[in-house]
C-alpha cells in the first residue's frame, strides 16, 4: 500500500482570515479537503490549482501569504 503524504494550499480573504485546503496524496490519486467549509474532491491532475480555484470561488480568498 502506498504511503500517504499531505501538503496544503492557503490563501487569505479580504478580511484577513486564512483559508486552507489540504492536499493528501496516495499513489496517483489526490484528495482535496477544505478546512473552512468541509468541501472535498478527488483530483488526479493539478490538485493545487483546483484548491486555489476553490478558495477563490467559495471564500474569495486570493491573497497568497508566501508572495
């Protein structure tokens, strides 16, 4: 069985709140889960882009804390 690894995508909204989507990887499949609203989605390709899109659309969180 492949090992599980996890990373995260975080963005801030206009009110200064941080929103995080965790990206869990097991083999070729990745599972996305939002800390804020509980949204979950499977993604094989471009999971970090899909996480960024969710944060922008659902939470208006577009400010990258690393930029």
